[in-house]
């Protein structure tokens, strides 16, 4: 058997952030209507990987004010063997009260 073999690990879950999350600022009206606002949520892995895994995130839910346009993006940053960050972005007059993502991480 090859001693260099490292088994692959697959982890997945959902994560949610919103007005009850400390620091959530996407539900606040911007002082500059053209400004972008973002909130970063750090998601720790239940079990650490040996190396930073590949992480896929999909937006699965949101609560956005009905009086404004729906503008919301998600980005994955700062992937380590122990955790990663999901960055929620909105802009102009959109008010986001909560957002939910499902994620999948695959790596050794």
C-alpha cells in the first residue's frame, strides 16, 4: 500500500446570518446610496482538513425588504484547513435581514 495515501474528507452544512448576528450591517440603510456593504461570516469545519480544501457555497435563502431591489452576492475567502469565510455583499438601497448558504468542502 502507498504510504503517501491521504484519504479525502467531505464536509457540508448550512449556515445563516442576519439581524440577530453580531455585526450584521446589511439591514441598515446606507448613508451613501451607491455604497457597497458586506458582512463576513467565519465557518469552522467540524473536523480539520490536512490542507485547505476546495469549498463550494450556494445561496439557499434570504430575507430582503420588499420595498427595495434584491441585490445579494456571496463569496468564499480565507480558506484554511480549519475554517473559511463567507462574505455577503449588497449595495445601493437593498436591505437584507438574513441570508443562508449551503456549503460543501472536499479535501485531504
